[in-house]
């Protein structure tokens, strides 16, 4: 099974092409970076092909007051259409963007957000007051649409990240959204802003939560700076009772987070690795072999296999 980041790229590509994710599973072999480039190229082609249509609509914008435009949009314009056209029109009439967004309902904004041209998000995300984004963010998180929320968080200012962390008290939502953020520097910034107490809460939430939240945390830990990843990885696995550690490992296997586990294994002591193996939950060697596709993961897999006392041939 592909790692979480690769699956997220497949989901975004499926949304762009308006197909089911399962139809694109064969593309997982390309890996997250290649899928990201493919998606961006297709997205640019799609929005550029509609540029002339957006230009004609944009010419009408000065004729319609913001209040009327918002009312018409909510009642007559499908959110997908508004999302696709909104970026281009917003760029042409930047001074009206905040005024118009303020008049749209959170539900409508959340419906339209997945269809916004990704190229305009870096421009608008830092310019819109957080007070305008809070209601839509709440709606996206209520729907568990962490992928769309992350697209906007990824380009937020330091102030917006601080407000996002302060406003969202759902630790699982923070973890799940953070795991969808591709830029490492933004992940580091989120964790730095969160502070030590909140970071500990995130660990406790993942341990007590479901497999998807745990996988999201592991994915996040595998992509951040060592100053955060080391202590948090150890807090997640070390000093756990045998029963709790066994439950954690069982969840990792159940949700297919073996790749994410290999990504953080380098932070564990030999004692911790042996404790993981002792749970008996990591016996599916084939699952680890299938995801050990990079040199760091191969190194981690050889270390895990050594703790299992597997022959060298079993680790490639």
C-alpha cells in the first residue's frame, strides 16, 4: 500500500479529473513528487483552457454589487463553477475579494474551495483576514476535508498559522490537516507555534485515537525537522506498556502505515525497536518489503528485520 502522501496526491488528482480515486491507484507507483508535478500540470492546463470564459465573466463583475453577487452565487451558481472561476475573477478584482467572501456562507465556501485554481491560493491565502476563513475552515474540518483545508494552511502567514492553531482545539483535526501539508517548513512552523504542551496533546490524541489519526501523525513525523521528530517519535512509542504498544502496532498494520513507521524508525533506540518487535504485531514482512522503496526505508527495514532475527536475504 502506498504511503499517506502518495494517496493524498491520488485523491487530489481524482478530484481534478472528476473520477473515483480507485481508478487511479495504478499511478501510485509514480510516487508523490511525480504525482504532484502531474497534477499541477493538468490543473494549469484545465484552468488555462477556461481563461477566455473567466475573462468574459470578469468583465461583468464591476456591474454587480458585492451583496447581489454573493446572493446570486449562493442561490444560482454551482460551487464547483464558483470555485473554478473565483480565482481568476478575484485576481482581476482583488480589492473586492474580502468583501465578497464575507457575504458568502461557510457551507458555500467549503463547497467551492476544492475547485479553486491552486495557483491563486499562494496569493490570496496570506491576504485574507483569518476571521473570514474561520467559518469555512470549521466547515471543512467538520466534513473531515483535511486535504482542502491543508491547501490553504500551506500558504498561510505566521499570523494565520498561530490563529489556526489557537482556534482549532480538535487535536485530531490538527494532526490530519498537518499530515496533508506538503511543505516541510510549514509543518515545522505549525509545530513550533503549537508549543510543547500542545505537541504532547497531539501525541496523546494519536495514541488514544483511531488508525487513520495515528498514520497521519507518523506521516507528519517522517517529514519534519529532527528537533521535533525525534522527541515526538520517542514520546509516541517509548515508555508505553506492553498492551498499549501492542495496540499501537496493531493499528499501524491495520491501516497500512508500515511505510510511515519505517520513516520514523531511525529515531528509536535499539531497545524501542526490540519492544516493537516483541509485540508480535509486525510479523508481516511482505508489507514492509513492499514499501521499502527508498534508501532510508531500506535501512530502517534492515534494522527492524535484524531485531526480528530475519536472514539478510529477507531484507533485500
